[in-house]
C-alpha cells in the first residue's frame, strides 16, 4: 500500500472518529439540557402539589403523566397559564404570585365572592 493511500485512509478514519466524538458530545449536552428541563418541571410540579395540598394523581393519569385526559389536569394547565401571564405581563414580576395566593393548601379554593346588588 502506498504512503499516499495510507495517509488518505488514516485521514478518513481520523475525521470519522472526530465526527463521532463531536456528535456524542453534542448528544450529551442535549441530554443534560433535557435533564435540567425535566428537573425544573418536576420541581415546579412538587411546588404546585404542595400549594394545592394534593398529590400527582389529582391531576395526572398514572398511565401517562403527559396525557391531558383528566378534567383537573385541564383546569390546572389553564391556571398555570394564567399565573404565568400575570407574573410576566400583568404584574411584570412584582409581586410574584403562585397557586397558594388563592388555594391556600386546598385543591378547591375556599373563596366566595360576595353577591353585589345590581345597580338601579
């Protein structure tokens, strides 16, 4: 085998090895980011469950935690969106609100609006 052919084969092998290492490193970074994201979601869910005084199965289907099949999941999802909007747009982060503001450790808030008399 000529030196030129050996060099070419070595070059191709080295480039392939570098590419494989690069892809593996990129995959590891993506997995770490996904793990960080999953950890943040889990921490948020734990916080919400404490604020409502419930466990995960109050809103989540145990067979598929991402499924939006339970009515309580749909309500919680809407309320999370409302809370997020209020913090970002409504109050601009001051004051910061969360589920406890209304729920006070109960799944259903013990809040009743007083009936107002219709204006004449």
